[in-house]
C-alpha cells in the first residue's frame, strides 16, 4: 500500500539525511538519531493509535490528499488566519500554515501528560500566591530572592494584592515535548497571557471540516467544553453581576503578532474586543467607553503584557494600558485574568528550583519536569555553567536582558564575551541542557512524496475551575525541520513553525459539547448591539468611508483608462479637452497634485496617470485607500462574518495586484489596469452588499453606513467640481460637453438611469437634477443627506436630552440648503466669473458642512475625553 511504503521511505530519509542539506551544529553528546519516533515503536511497528488515521489516508490516496491540503490553505486564507511577524520581508501578515497530518496521541499518554500539567499549574498557582503574599519560600531559601526580585515580571505595586477565586492563576499554558526516553517534559511555561488557544481552535475547525470522516473514525476528543469551562471561570471572577458580567478582551491592537487570535476568541466567546484607550478608570472602577456612554466592566481577559497594563503605576510610556487599572484591581472593583504580576512565573531562574517548590508545597515530586536547569545566581550552578558553556543553552531571565543563546554555536570570542556578561550579573542568567523533541509524521511540500518526520512540540492550555484545573484535550502542535527532519531553530515562537492539530484519542465515544449552556443569560438585543467601543465605532465609520472612496476612485480610473484606450474613437481634440477636467476630478478624489500649467498637462502620459492613482505614498491614492480599508477592517475583524472576510481577502489580493502593476512596464497596457479595476469593483460591491444584507441595523451598522453616505457625498462633490463646475460646457464644443457629462454620469453609476428617464441629449440641468436633487436616486447627494439625517437621529444620545446635537444640526442645514436649490439655477452660467457660480458656491458649501459633520461625529462618539482622539484628528485632515 502507498502510505505503508511511504512510512518506510520516511524512515529511510530520517535515518540517512542527504549531504546536500547538512544539519546545524549540535551540542556535544547529543545525537538527532536518538529522537523518539511518535509513529513507530522501537521494533519498527506502527503504534496502534495511528492506525485509523493512516488507514484513512490510504483510502483517500495521494491525489485526494493533495486536494484536501489545498482546501486547508484556501480556508485559512479566506478566514484571514495570519500571524504578524515584525521585520518579515514577505509582508506584514504571514499566512498561517496548517499540516494536514495531526499529532495523534494515545489516551494513556495523554492521561500522563494531563496529570503532570494539572500538578504543575497548581504548583505555579501556589507559588504565585506565596511570592505576592507571605513569601515563605523566600524566607526558607527554597526560592532564591535574587531570582525573584531581579526579574521585571515581579511587580512590587501588586504586593499583597488579593484576587477573587480559589485559583489566582486562572490560565496556564506550557510548551511540552517528549524526550528520547519517551517522557513528557515542559520546555517553557506561559503565565501572563497564554497565547495559542485561538489558533488551536481554528486548526481544529478547519481540519474537522476538511477531514470530517477521518475525524469521526479516529474518535477524537472535543475541545469545545474547554472553552465552555473558560467562560464559566471568567464569569465567576466578576466582583458583581456574576449571573451576567461584562467581560472584555484587552488587546494591544491590530499590529500585535497574534491579533487574529484576539479577535477570533472575542467573537467565539461573545466578549467585547477592546484596546486600552477604549477603557477608563473612574471612582476606582473600570468603564468601557462605548458610543452610548460609559458601561461598567467586570472582568478583563488580557492579552497585554502586565507591565504595560497601567501607565500610572507600572510602565509610564505604555500606550496599551489603562491608567488606574492597578488601583481598580486593588479595590476589587474589576478582575483581571491572568492577574497582574504573573509574569514573574515565566522566569527561567525559577525552573531550576521548581521541583523543590513542588516538594515543599505539595509534598510530592514534579510529575512533569523540564530540561535540567541551572541558575547562575548560585556559586555551584555558576561554576557548572561556565565549565559546560559549549553544551548548554543560555537563557537570560527576561527578554530585556537578551535572547537565548546556544553555547555550542558560539565562536571562542563570542563565548568569552558572554562569560564576561554573565560574570558581571550572574543572577540575570540561567542555563538548560538541550533537549531533542520527539518526531512525528508531516506532509511534505512535494506532492506524492513520502511523509516526513519532524520534531514536534505541543502547546497545552489549562483553565482553573473550582476543584483544580481543566486541560484542553488537544493543543497547538508545531513542527519544524528541513526535508530530512533536522530542526534548525528552537521551538519557541509561533511564527517559526508549521502548525498541526493535536488529536487525543478518546477511550469512549467522544460527545459533542456546546459552548453555550441553558443557564446563559438571555439579553435584550439592544443591550448587546449598542455596547460598541469608541475605537471600534471609529474603525467601522472609516471602513465605510474608505469603501466608498476606493469605489469612486476605481470607477473614475476605469473611465480614464478607457479614455486612453479609445482616444482614436473620440478624436484627439475631445481627448485633449476632456482630460484636464477628469484629471482635476481625480485630484479631488485622491488629493494628488496636478501640473501647474496646461502645457505640462498636455505632456502627461499613461505613466503619470498610473502613478497619481496607484502610488502607495500618496495619501488618497487608490492603493493607499485600499490599504487603509483593509487595516480598518482588520481592526474590527470580530464584526465580520466568514463570507464578508472572504470578500475582504479578495480586495487585498486585488490591492496587491495593483501594487505590482508597474507604470514603467511597456507591455502593461491600460487593458490590464482595466481588468484589475473590474475585479476590484466587483469585490468592493460585494463587500457593500454583505454589510447591507448581513449586518443587523445596530449602532455599528449605522456608523458604517454614515461613513459610506458621507464619503459618497464628498466624492460626488469632488467629481462635479472637477468635471463640470470649474468650466462651462458652453465654452467647449458640443461633443466635449456631452462627453464630460456622459463620463460623469458613468462614474457616478447614473448613466443608465438618465437615459431611461430622459431619453434625450444630455443636458446639464437634467444631469444636476439627477445627481444632486433626486431623492429616489441612491447615488444622488439628496439621497445621501436624507440617509445621514436619519442616521444622526438613530445614534445614541444622553438620557433626558432634548437638545439637537451638532451633527444633527449640520445634517439638517445641509439638507435644507439642498432643498432650496433648483436645477435650472444650478446650471446657470455667469459670464462675469466665467463659471457656474451658483453651482460652485453650493458644492463648496456642501463640502464644508459634510466635513464639519465628520468632525462633530468624531468629537461626540470617538472620544470621551473632551476632544477627538489622535486618530480622529489625523483622519480629519484627509477630508
């Protein structure tokens, strides 16, 4: 059979690596060939718990396996699963990689790992309580005081602080592997804000969808009950309203490397995703700044490093925290998970004494030890580390003191320099023996090739409960290695590896468990929909604006590209006289510069046009607008459905195609640009359709549509100011005047309506009536102002307030000004000013009112500090 033979080929590849891919240097005494094989027993036979999965692969065959792997990549791309890698040359967000082959773990092995993880979490919880409480372990020298007090994770402001719940350490995560003897070991503990559970959930969701029959045949343990327990645990932490607490997930923002997981978990668990500026502390309590006013917060699930959580009492230059949060926790007005100060437990120096801590606190040996560790703060350990520096991994106790170093990779001079650093401050360093993880099968990149064997590490997750801890029956497995299984990098960071789902075989038939329970509180729709954080509201508003700006710019570009392509049909005179008007309109839409004189304009070519529209450095260019649209949409990705996100992904692909469209390529004609714009417009229209048909008409949708209507009005004004208002059609030939009105109507998606309604030659007064005054035309200015007037009334207002808000007054003023206008008066030409004076004044006045309305909305809903946020001030300049 194919896959059985593939196993033999895999074994041969592992045992005999090709000379073309040399393995990296190893510490003395370590041999990669000693790594445990997860698939095979020592006698070469396959482990029984792998048999069902391999049989399923055999039934599928290589071609079907290849097709399903493509399905995995497609689903991950469409779902927007990414990992932000700082300094990554390939782009800001790296796509998430998921192996089709999971790591299958036998029930007995998992029970061993589960028992060790539970014990370890209990030890760390008791250690945390002691370090911030009586400090008995420090007085008895079970834990060296220097290892604790020299670590930046020990927060003195949190000393003697009491937290709700029996278990102070609410969540725990650990990277685990099996050593060559088959024993599970912990490589690293995560106690601040354990990361990866969201990725593990997404891996499970995707793989269960791609391999539903295989998942069922293998009888895999479900992980949904872990997240259900997680929700229950967080609810019990609430100091008040424990039956219906308000829980928020605090994220550093879209630029954080794991922001996808933050948004994904918030949407999955039903929590509000917030950033530091969305929260404020008043009267010792934490409040959410929603557009409906301040809402009390009971529990904060944080994904922000603890020292950055409060710029008032912790790191003063933090931009991600909430001033006064420590005091609110101290007063027990809010609960934070994990508690502030838990970062001290990630100190590698504590790993050297954790076994002693376990015996002192629980009276038993550690069931799940880590690699043998030494702390340089004691004379004996320091001497051993210096004598064996070339065979140890050197670990600074905190990232501030440097990155981990493999002693065997250092040159003689580098080793001496490291020894000098360690001698100057030995308590800042620890060392570990290298550990070779076990190897599990992985699908190779080459189709129809045998499975490869790569080292694997699983990140496990635990949540506290009343009687101890619950371990997620699975986890986030990661594997690295070249084509021959050699691991080139340490398995520490999520961004470096191929991820795998972790399948724990159940002893009995695995039962599906819903995340929601019958005891969950049923809330009124308005109570949920109107609690919209100010920053999320601002992002939704600008998603609407950038969506319309991109659509208008793309439509005008398509008209201009068609003008260049068919200039011989229109005639050189028509092209020469139409081009300045359309380029002026494009400059109005993009904010780009134009040549100072008509002579310079006449020398413009396609290259200048492309640069004006596609230059990513130009503030209002199409490329720049699409980038801002994607950025703002990503910042509120927990608000989009899966189908909507697929459309956003398609928009990003078209934006990349535009970015790669070089105006210097002679072979890249306007036809290619038109094709890209056609696809882009289709995706932009689809995005608009999803937001109109799928979003509830709550306050988030109102703000998004407000942005759309406001920007559509501004773009319409800019188009008319460039194409029709500056000059009079009477000064131009009849053909040029007709062509300009036709292009304007086409750009504004109203040409078919005009022809169907008037059935006559294009006339300026009829064109202006359709585009400005017709309330039945969804593209007209009157329609936008009517919608804005309605939206201003739908936005939340202070209770018992009968006053008209500034944005409502501006909307009424703009609407009243428009209702006083007449199409014939707007079309009247002034021989004195040589332009349509009434039209020019009217458009300028409407632009001013819309811009002022945007500022008023920013002041009212995007900031509760008496002025617009920095983001609002910055964006207002692009109006």
